[in-house]
């Protein structure tokens, strides 16, 4: 019985560490984040570029050096696109500096674009903008059910092993 209890505890600890390890994996758009306060930079061809951050439910979140004038659809494409669990009707945009209306943040709904191709919801992307693509509620529930299901299955195996040991 002591063997099964130790096995159960070791398995739980491994699962917890594996979960943390997977959560820490991220791919960055660039490893050369700006070292100065410059809002715009030019590359060797004279093309004006800026840094933009994309967080959340995209395939490769991180900081990206993109050309001035990029739109949101192209930016999401650069990041590998949204993940299957992305909530594209509640994308949050956070500005480094207030926009013309004095706003520091905005919520963007991409559903209209996805249905019709209309880019009317798009806004001009500025240097150091940060886009946060949230996870949909259903995706959050389903992704966390796997962890709970695994723990319940391990507990079930532990209980069955203990009952068999007691019956012998």
C-alpha cells in the first residue's frame, strides 16, 4: 500500500511540474527587443518599423518588429494566427500613449471581419501597442477539464490498487 501511495504522490508532482513547464514555453517574434526609447526604427533598406506586442491566444506570442502601417489581420498572421480557443470578439488593445481621443485602451471585435472581410473595426497600429487576445470561456473550461480528469483517473487507480491490496 505504501508503494501505491508513493507512486500516486510522485505522479501528481510530475503532472504539476509538467503543467508549469508547458505553461512557460513561448516563442518570441524577435530576440532583439529595442534597447532605446525610439518609437520607430528603420531597417537596412530604410523601411520604417516599430515594435508591437501580441499576448494571449496566438501561436507565437511576443514582441514583433513590424513595418509601419501593418493592419491587425497581418499582425495576427505574423504571430502564427490565433489559436483555436481564441476569443476574437474581445481583443484588447493597450496603447503606450493616448490616441487622438485620449483613450489608452480599446476592445476590438474581429467577428465582422471574419464574416464579411470588412476591416472597419481595425485601428491604426502604433509603436509599442500591446494586443491581448483572450481565451474563450469554453476553451478555458475544456483545457482545464483535462487536468482535473487526469487527477481523478490517477486517484481512481490509486483507490483500486489499495482495494485490491486490502482484499489480498
